[in-house]
């Protein structure tokens, strides 16, 4: 007897990658995750490559893993992939103590986070155009 097969919760045009126990607080990780949400996968990888934040390199590796899962496991077109969701979750909190004056101590909390990235394949006509001056000029005319 084996356990029953896990039912796939994602659509056929989606793939995911999960990074667990990243040594960064969820608030800081969410800033980096917000940079790549709803972006094409190639532009998101480029943005993370040149980001100055320390955690951006681990987020880039997770995104590249999601793209590789889409290509190898689900036969999706890499050029049509878009970052559908980038979810940040709270993990464990290590509690440490820091010596203070007059024989006291204070608590130091070291946060860990989880990251789940889902990429989806979209057709070229479904990807929304970036909003900029050209979009504003068309509405004005």
C-alpha cells in the first residue's frame, strides 16, 4: 500500500518552485517579491540579477527553478512565461539574547521566510502592455 497520488492544484499552464527557510524577514523578502510579480520571467530574472538586495540572488534561483520546472516537467514555452504569484510566508523565528547595561538583557529575533513562485504561460496578446506615456497619450486623443 502506498499513499494516494497528490492531486495537482495548479493549472496545466502553470509551474511552481518553493524555497523554504530563507534567512530574511518576511517584510524584506516581500519587497523583493513585489518587484517581480506580474512581470515576464526574463525581465524578472534581469531585475533580480542587478538588484542590490542580498536576498535577491536566492529569489532569482527560485524563479529560475520555477522556469526550469515549467520547461522540463510541463513542456511550457519559456518565452511566454509570466510570474503569476510570488507568495511570502513566515517561517521559524530564532530567539537570541543580547546583553545590555546594568545586568539586563534584551531579546533579538532572527526571522526566516518561505517563498513560493508560480509562473504561468500566457499568449503574447494576453500580456498587458506596460503603462507609460504612450498609453496616456492614446487616452488623451
